[in-house]
C-alpha cells in the first residue's frame, strides 16, 4: 500500500512522469514513467521493477528517442560553497 515517504499521506494517483537521472554525471531524461503521485505533496514514487527497467534502458538496452543540449547553471560560486553543507541532489544517480 502506498505511503508517501515525504508527508505520510496514504492517497496516491497513478500517472506518467518525466524524470532526470544522472548517468556517470551526464543527465538523461526519461519520459512517461508510470508512477504513483502523492495527492497531498506531489512526491512521485515508482516501484523497484520500474527502476530496474529504467536502469537497463539508459545503460544501453534502449535507444534514445532524441538528444538535447542542456545548459548548466551554477547558483553559488565554488569558493562560496562549503562541501559539508551540500545536500544530496534531487537527481538520482543510476
Ligand atoms: Zn506526500
């Protein structure tokens, strides 16, 4: 049964989401991932078999439908950053 790991809500809806993953520091975009979306906070979750399928796809089992050039911005200059304060990125490594 669904329980949101962010807000604890037990209500979810099924939908398809787009998510960015990091593959050896290179961002890859996966569209139309079936997921459960928390109705309260919008957190999305997909199951382990979906995660495994995504991993296999981006590691060469599937051919990308297209490539895009991505612009990268740095909010803080590296001299201002304290590595101890860095929080984990929202982007998942694969
Ligand atoms: Zn939630």
